[in-house]
C-alpha cells in the first residue's frame, strides 16, 4: 500500500478539497501519512494569494524531496493553476495538476505530465465528495467555487475561474452524510459564498439555501463562511437571529476603511455602508462574532487614507481582524498601479492594525466572563485533563474535562479569558 502525504496552504476551500482528496485516495487504496514523515508520494495543495504563499509552496516541495529523495512530488491548487510553468521548472517536482484535476486525483497521482485545465472554461461546479473530516467534530463543505469580482489586488478569479454553484440537492446530501458520520457542525465554504445560486438557470440565493438547511435541522450547528458586506441581507440576518442551528458568526472582508482605497481596490461598497452593515449585524445578533479582513499599505494609500481605516476599525465592534500587509501579485491590476509603498511602511501600518485587532478581541472575549456558552468539545489532553472546544459564536474555550466529552456540546460558565479564548477555572 503506497503512502501519500498532503500539505495544505490557504483557505477553507483548499482545506475542504484536501480532505476530499484524502478520502478519494483512501478509497483507491493509498495510505495517508503525515507530511513530516517519509512517504512515497507528496501532494502540496498550494495557495497563491501572496508571493509569500508561493514561496511557502516551493519550500514545501524542497522539504518533501529531502524527506524522501525517491518519492513522487505533486503540486496542485491555486499556485499550480496560475503558474504551472514556473513550478514545472523546479527539479524537485514531478507533476503539476490544476484545481479541476483534484476531482481525478487518484487517476492522475502517478502521471508525469503537466495537467492544468482552462479553469475559465469550467461552467459548472462538480462537487468533491466528502463524508469525513480530520477534525472529527466539525467539517467544511464546499458549496460554491470561483469568483466574478476581479478585485484589483486579487489573483483568485484566475486561479478558481468563474463563479459556479454546487446543486442544492448535492449540498443537502453532503450535509446529511456528514451528520450521519457524527459531525455536529458543518461550515459552508466557497470562494464567493454570497454569489451562491446566481449562476443557476433559475437563480436562487445563499439565504434560500441556508433556510432550507435550517428548516430540516440536518445538523445541530451550521456556520457560514466569509461573506461580502454588500451580500449580508436583512433576510439572512432575520434567519440567523431566529435559528437555533445557525451559528452567530460572520466574517466580512472589509479590506480598507477609506472610500478612495476601496474604489481603487474595486470593492462594491463604501466605508459608510460597512458601518451600517455592522450596526445591523450587531443589533440582530447581540453576541455575534464579527471577523474581518483588512489590507495595510495598498498602492497609493496615503497617511490620511490609512488613518481612515484606523478610525473605522477603532469605532466598530469587531471581534477579530485578519491583517494582511499588501503584497504585489503579478497578473493583478494593482500590481501595475503607481504608488507602491516601501516595505517598512507597509509593515509598520500592518503592525498598528494588529494592535487594534488584539484590543478588539480582548474586549469581545471579556464580555462573556460570568456568562454561559454552549461549547462543542473538540479535543482533550488526557495527561492534563484539559479539554478544548468552540462556542457557537466562535470562541475557543478550555476547561477541565475528560475524553468522553469529545463531540458533545456542553454548557460552560466562563470565568476568564486570555486574549485568545475563554476558560473555565
């Protein structure tokens, strides 16, 4: 039985696809081993959002060759999709497979040819099958792929193709399969989640899909992945507020608090609109976890524009922020824009935003001290007797417990927080 090791970079969609490839390869008779162990075949499921993630893919390829000089090494994912020729030049690499080729990974695993489909020509989403997940308690389910937005800083539409949705019936069956295998939480993922269903002959929406899942109570906890601010409808918020199953958690890609920068980015909203959405979300879901992405040092960002972002972040009730120093990505419109900032300036601006993020998360967590949270237990250290879990509103929690609690939802009285999560003393 040949051994296969998979390393995954990037987003939850990539994590889902790696899990689906793992399941496909097990069915085909391969044995899956950790990436840091000797293996017959190594697969690097790459990301290409920044130059740094490209470099990490190349590092992992070289590391795999050192782990077993006789192994086959395969690169797939978004970096492989947009720059197959660049990767093919690496002497350590045996094969390059595009994103669409993940559907046939077991067939292509031992091929020596470059195989990268024209992702822009793919007109429908073929769902990767997945009935299990390594985390054992919560699983990701891909319901949509691709993006039509072409924001000026983003290479993803070129790596993932046009927006295309998985059929509703396939999604419902996928959730049923995961629930039947014991998963208590399913996270809906996609590249542009809010575009779900718009490509169908009879268009539908993400809200309609979530309503159907919720009405059937197929899984105890349903979590929505990242969704664009302008796609958070009143209807969706009302549905979330009235549901026991839908987790009060939203991730909203903000990117900048300056209208001028948002316009250069090609983002379809203003800072004022974002403020209104945040107020609506906080009013509808009082204990909601609101995360956001923000980019520091976009080309041409003046000190005044940067300070607009600082003020917006300080004013609004974020629970956490993912801060990205701007990184020029060849092939994007922003790469050719004037006014690229010196690296030290970008780094300094990102550091200040991360300080705000730390403060925001601390404030959010501390409000739950003295209150009860429903926590899905994900693991337990039998030596220390400390269990860890995740609340419905995305708070990591630790407490004294035992292994038998894993994959059960328990009610805990929160007694403390450490800036990263909450605890029970």
